[in-house]
């Protein structure tokens, strides 16, 4: 199977320099799509509950014997529900970094890193999904995800 490629037009989502149109590997299959960049959750057809990562059952209603949940792209923005600053990490990982629960606009809570100085982060702050380089494997960049602060001044 050919490797998926990174479309050139969303290179600005990348936090680190990655050559456009080169093959890449996702950090784990099925966690996200890249065009447009969205986390992939699942939604229950019976009660509409969404969860991340995608599951084959509904934790809310157990499906009521109806269809299994569908995979759905989740909202690319949300707000910081809670966060912590990590000062000790496995060797090779830069500290400090911020790990946060982000409540996406479609009411799914996601645990992820926020790429920003921890002194700039507040509870309730708006953040947006960003795909980013997470090392290399077999000579291909590995793509992961994080959140970045939404510039409140850009107007909406
Ligand atoms: Zn359900």
C-alpha cells in the first residue's frame, strides 16, 4: 500500500518543518485524518454521543441493538478544560510541556499536548488542532497532533 502524502495546501498546520508531498506515517492508525486535519471519533446512531478515539460501541447507551457507531471527523477547535505542566519526561523529550484536556466544540473531551508556553495557557482558552512532526520511522516523518492557542485578536 502506498504511503499517504501530506497535501501542500495545509503545510501551515504543521508546527515543524515537514516537506510537502512526502510520505508520512501517522503516530497511530485511525486517530486522525489529514485533509482537512481532524481527529476521528465515533458517533452513536441511536443517542448521537461522540467519543474519541473511535470505538465500536457506545459507552452511553450501548447502542440499543441498533447500528454500531460511525467514524466521524471531530471539530478542529475547542477550549481548555484542564491542563498540567509536565516537568519530567522520558529521555529525549523536551520539558516542560503542557498536557491538557480539551473540550472540542462537538462536546468530546480529548487529552493532548498544547504547543504553547504554559504561562500563556488559561482554563477556557480557545485552542485549535494542529498536526505536527513526532520524529521519524523508517526514514518517514511520523505525524502526531497537538493543540495550539487560537489567536483571539484575529477576529471571528
Ligand atoms: Zn448511544
